[in-house]
């Protein structure tokens, strides 16, 4: 999400739907003689029109709710939950943060649940979201709209509500009920904006543990997460190994790679270059809608794969205006011409006013900072509640990684030259040595590549974990496979949890 936000619910748009979308977009008339008229840029005009509408709305209602508190959500496929459709836990005590000398004095955490908790309270699954998803992972009585993982939650599904009690939260730093930059700072009475402290994935998980304590849940049956949620899932088990029974990590990583950092940096750069961002203080003015649209377009490219773009769009153009003479050569526009361009334009439009820009910046930065190598954890003075598994072998005690502890599919044998940080990562993951773990990756994923999934599995095995299940999926859906491939993703999860 990116999350999703990732948006965790980036639905496929059928070819016919794309044609419908493209027909509604502003057109560049190919029949106009280019040499005899001034150029026309309808895509630029559309941005200007949106800005004019926002200004009118701002003047009409200067007391309107802040961005991130709108009634629509980050996921175009369903309506955003509102305070009447999710639970809110208010934690009144300070929360220590990884990168801040001052704790967060208090916070809210929004959450939703499915299924029934057992009398022993031992059937709980904590589901972690991608970057921009809300707590609404599936429909509820309070909000019957489909959630971002609708096909995976319910009776007989991957997360079987006949067996398990599932909890999903909006992460710390988010904008859908949980405290984040758009929330009111109790010391000033105004939104935090960029005075909000820098967050880590571990901070998000610590906040979730405060909720679990409030709900009197001592131990999770499983911690499950996809994309950024997979980072949280590993961090949940690392912080409190004695409180997690199983771990599911899907299309995630234990150490953000330079390529994924670069992709998220590009998104933040275009967003922060929008004059409306105003160093994060835009809550009483216009939001950085253009920067958000461009950031979303960059993100969308990373969510799928080149082969899928070929299959869905190829080099097809959007339909020509009816006023065009079909016998003339089509004159290209500098605005969207190809169907793939109209798709990216549509994705950006759907997202640019439905998610808080500062939340995107803060949460994506937390993803970049995530690194579970032992040296990185030591540098941050982070410590697991369980001593560094004295019963587990120390990967750093030998001159090279224990390759006999790594295994892959027949077509992907263990690396002959493991990356130099693998032993360091194995040492960092030692607190998970006794926790059964499922690692699931997708061969067409360019955001969190299969190499990163293999790395997680290898490091866990090197740390002494003999209960690592590792699978790679094919297909062309890329990173979004965890949203789409119900048969294979859902089947692997259901089998592992049973």
C-alpha cells in the first residue's frame, strides 16, 4: 500500500470500464490543426478545475472537517468507515516512541472485529493492514460495505470466523480513526500536522498491544499481515514472542530494500513539492491534491506488473472523440492517450482527496526505516521481551551462513553467495526461532520481490526456526496478488492456520 494503501483495495478495472472512464476524461481534439491554434491541455485544466472547486468549498464552509476526516475512504471499492461503524480505544497513558525523546501523551486506535472470541480468549488473530487501508477489512453489521480483504474473512474462508476472532486496526499515524498527523494535538487544540513525531513500525505494534491489553488478550493465535502489514506481523512476534502463536508474512520484508525506499521517496517528493502541502500545515487550507495524485500514480505502477499491463492494456489508445474524422491520422495529445495512462489518471483521481497526505508521508517513512537486522535493532536500542533465544544457534558464530538451513522451490535453490547482511538479519530474528511462520511471496512482485521473501525464510531458518513454511506464487498480478488470488493466497493461509 500499500496498504497499500497500498491502498489495499486497488480493484481491477475491466476493459469496458476503462473505456467508460476514458470517455469521461477531458479530451484533446485530434481534429484541430495543431499549427493554427494554441495548444490545449485538458489534463492540466482538470487539475485547475479541481482546485477551483476546492477553493469554493473552502470559502463556503471554513469550519468543514479536516482532510482525513471525510466521509469517503482511501479504498475506492467501498465507503470509508465512520465513527459509528468502528470501535475506538482511547489510551490515556504515554506511549514511548522509537525516534522521539518525548512519548506520545495519549492516542486513539480504531478497530473492527469479526467472529466470536473463545472463553479462553485463545482464538484471536491480529490482522495488519497495508499503508493506506482502514480497519474495515470486511463487512460488518455496522458497515455492510465490502472491506479490503472481503474475500478472505468469513465462515470457511482463509480467516475463518467460525474458528477465529479477527481484529484489524487502523495503524498509528493513519487517518481513519487512529491518532495521526491530522488528529488534534491536545496541547494546542489544532492538528498535529508535521509536529507529529516520526514513527516506526514497532511504534504501530506497541499501540496495538495496548489495545490487546485493554481487551484482555494475553496471546494471539496468529499475527497476519500483507505488504506493510507483513512488517508489522514480524514486529509483533519480535516484540513479544511469548504472546504470538503463529506468524503469517505475505509480500513483505524484514528489511526495506533500496529499491522500495527509492519508490516511496519519489512519492513523498512529488507530494511535498505541491505548494499546497505547505510543510504539512494545510488543514485549514487546500490539501496537496495534485501531489497526492502524482504520488498515487507512482505507487500504482509498483502494485502490478509489466506482463499484466501488456495483457490488460497493451498499446491501446483511448477512444477518439466522435467529432474526429476517422479517415484522418490520430493526432497524439500530451495528456493521457493510452489506456494505461487513463488507468493511472483514474487511480490518482480516486485517491488524491481520500487519504491524508501527511499520513502517507509518515507511514511510508516508517516502512523505509524498517530493518530487523541485529545491528540496526541494537542501534535503536530496541529489545525483545524474550532474551535473544539462548537455545537458538547464533548465526554470527560461523564464518558463513548455514546454507543447509535454507531451502527454496526446486527452481529457486539457495543462493551460492548470500547477501552479507543475511547473518545479521538471522541474528536479529532469533526471538522468532520458536514461532511457526508462513512466508508467502509473488514472483511478479516488483515492490517486495521474491528475493526479499526468500531472505526472510532463510534468516528465520538460520536463526533456528524449523517451522518455516515458504511458498512462491506465479501469476501476473504483482504486489496486489494478496488482494486478488483468493485460491492460492487464501489456501496457503487456511492450511497454515489449521
